[in-house]
DNA sequence: CTGGGGACGGGGCCC
DNA sequence: GGGGCCCCGTCCCCA
C-alpha cells in the first residue's frame, strides 16, 4: 500500500512535470508565433503606410491633371478684351439627352493644331450603363516619391460614384475656379518641366484595371504655353493661323462675343448614327435636332430643348453670362461630340435636315455652297481672334475649331449679308453701342439678350411652338402673329376697300393697289411693279430664263414665234 | 407673266 | 431687361 502511494506520488509528480513542460512548450510556441505575427503585422503596416503614401501622391497627380484642364479653361475664361463666350449649343446636346443623361464625351479635335492624335485626353462617361471607368495612372512622380513600391493603382468607380469634383470640373468651365491649391502650386512649379502626364483611359472589356502610362511632354509644352500666355495667346502663331479668315487682331476691342459657333451634337436624320465627325477635312454631317417632323407638339407638353428646356437652358446660360458683364468669366459648356477616328471634317449642311417637314425649312440654306464660295468672307472683328484652337476649349467644348470656322464662313456668307442689308453688321457706325457681337455673323447688338434672340437664326432654335399646328417660331411675336391664321383675326382693314388683313404689312402692301405706287422697277427695262416678288419674277425675263423678251415692253416668251406674235399684236405700230 | 394676297423671318424701336 | 409692336424682306400660292 505504501509502495502504491509512493508510486502514485511519483506518477503525479511526473504528470505535473509533463504538464508544466507542455505548458512551457505551448507558451513558447505561442510566443514564437506571436513574435512572428507581430513581425508580419509590422511589415504589413509598413506596407500599408507605403501604399497610402503612394495613393496620396497619385491622388495629387490626378488633381494636378484636373487642375491643368481647369486652368486651361480659365485661360479661355480670361480671354482678353473682356470677351465672353457662351456656348449655347449645350442645349443642342441636351436635346440629345446626352448631357442631362450624363453622357459626356470629351474628345480631342482631330487635326487640332495643338493636339496630337495620340493624346490620351479622353474622358467618356456613359450614363445608364454599368461601365466602369478605370483610371490608370503611372507617374514618374510616384516612382520618385515611393521608390521600390508599386506604381500601379487601380481605381474603379461604378456609375453614380463619380467624383463630384471631377464631374464639376468637366461639366462647367465655371468650375475652373475650383482649382485645387495643390494642383495650382504644382502647376506653377513643375509645369515647365516635362513630366509624365496622367492618362485617363477607359478600359473596355476588362474588368480589372490595366496599366497605361503615357509620357507626353509635347502636350505639356502646349499646355504650358496655353497656361502662361493667357494674355498674349492672341499673338500665338498657331492662333494667328486662324487668320485664314483674314481677321486681324483688334487689341482693345470692346466687343463682347456671344455664342459658341462650334458645331453641336449632330442629330442626323439620314445617318444612322448621331455622329459629328471632326477633323481636318470639312466634311461633317450637321443638322439640328430641331426636326419639326419629329418634334412633339404642344407648348405645354413638349419637353424638348426647343421649348421649355431650351428656354431654361438659354436662361441658365445667359444668366451665367450676365453674371459677368465685365467679361471676367467664361462660360463654356460642353456639348456631346462623338469622334469617329480621325475622319475628315465635313459639314454637309442639308436643308432637309434643318427644316424637313417645316415650311420654314426653305429658309435654311445649303451651306456647302456657301462654304465653297465664301471662304474669303472675312470678318474683321476681333471675335475671330478668340476662335482659337485651344485644346481645352475643344476638349471641353462641343467641337473643334474647324467647325467654328466653318460656321464663321457659312454663316457670314449668308447672314451677314442679310444683316448688313438690314442695317446691321459689325462695321456699322454705331458699333460702339452694339458691342455685343454674334459669334456667327459678327452682327452687333446692344445687349446680350438680343444676341441670344438673334442667334436663333443660326442655331435653328425655335422655342415657340403653335398649339394648333406644327409650326414653330424663333420669336414669340411671330408665333402670336401666326396664331391669327388659326383665329382668322384680321385686325388691319383697308380704308379704301373692304379688304382686311392679318398683318399690317399686308395692308400696307395692299394699299399700293389704290395708290398705284410701284416702287420696284426693273433695271433692264421700264417695267415697274408694286411687289418685289413680281419684279423678281420679271427679272427672269432678262436673266435668260426666258430667252425671248420683248424689247418694247419687257415681256418675255419661251419661243421666238410667241415673241413675234406678241410684237406684231402690240407693237406693230412702232 | 402679272397682280395680289397669305404668311413667315427677323431687325429695330419703344415702353 | 424683356416684351410688344412696327416694319421690311421674302417666299409661296393663286387668279
């Protein structure tokens, strides 16, 4: 029994020793693992800090890149001579629903003087889709700041998570003032040095980010020049190249330029795609979405840009513009522009696009012919100085400067003549009062609102629609007058007869019947006419459309025999 | 072909 | 500044 007790004690002792040993081993293992674990944690923390630093630097680079863009916008905004640009074509794009829908495409104008084809400045947000935009940035600055670390950063954003600042910067030129201080500082210090530029590239078809790095010192050089020559960029040789229109610079001009003649979003009724091709070659389909045939009717129900939206848009745009009568600011709105490669630019303005289905379509001109024949229609207004080729403006704006010049040409060719014929024109003696110029035709107006109204001539905007028919009008007064067609109202009565007229001009014209006045005389013969249209028809006699005109009375005949009969019958005694 | 009217585009002026 | 009105020019159509 005693032996048993001793044995039991020994066993217990051994068990205790074994237990202690086991605990010690376990503790030792735990300590070792803990040490390893702590070491790993420390290393991970170090890596995290390094990655955070890199991320921060990359964010700064992104901000810097944005700042470059926005600063360039400011360069445009701060155009000399207190010039202000209001891009009214955003409304056109709105009509396409692109902008309101969030679709934004900023494209390099093909053939742009200062942009290269390989410039990666392309931001394309497509709303309504789940497309993820991968911003891939590889910057030498990052490498320098975080040596040894990875320079690849993936940043994926889904729809709706768009950076508000980013969006704001892109959407409005006014946001150009919101340049991050860091970015501006960076610009001021590093711009002169070539550096790696960040490219924002949409990677389609790949769920994950891929790396794309582009070093474009040339672009930076251009950007730098633009950033630092805001006051003298008019003298930029490249901008001087704009002088192909023969537009000398006009320093100190007091003209304020309204409107943006850049072509806007194309809504071609013939082309399958709503495309606006930009490039060097002026062959670009252009039409306005003011398609009466497709327009909804009714002032109250219509929501297209031509009506309420348009008004709203215009008001917004011009309210912006009016905020800065001094020309201190710039409102540059973007317009969706889709570039298909570097397709040549061609502006095939087709009146069927412009006014199809509208009796007023006749007023639209085929600008192609005008473009051919009026390339030298020079306007000596300083406004052309500002039709620059600023890559920022073109990237942010609705189109490239080629389209702008095109508009200059074609619109000057048509509207300027009419405007000048009606006492307008930039060179009028009262140009000081009419210091608000239309960007399309240079016609001067006394206030911006009149420019806005006038520019409907060029834009095709017809905000006022008749609720009784499909007719649309650019002027409210014309709509009001038109409605007499439906009401039958004829408030103008002739005092000499029973006739009544819906328009005062009609009455006045009618009264020539009573007075015998014939103010329109033929320069080829002695015929006189009470109506200009009749004279115009008559002139065809002399222009060869009728080959056989009577030398006595001017009457013309399609065949010589008819003329002979006429002369024998009416002038045989002569 | 001419005369005449309907209707619209658009600039200028005034309130 | 905005709206209304006037006016001119123009196109189209018809008798």
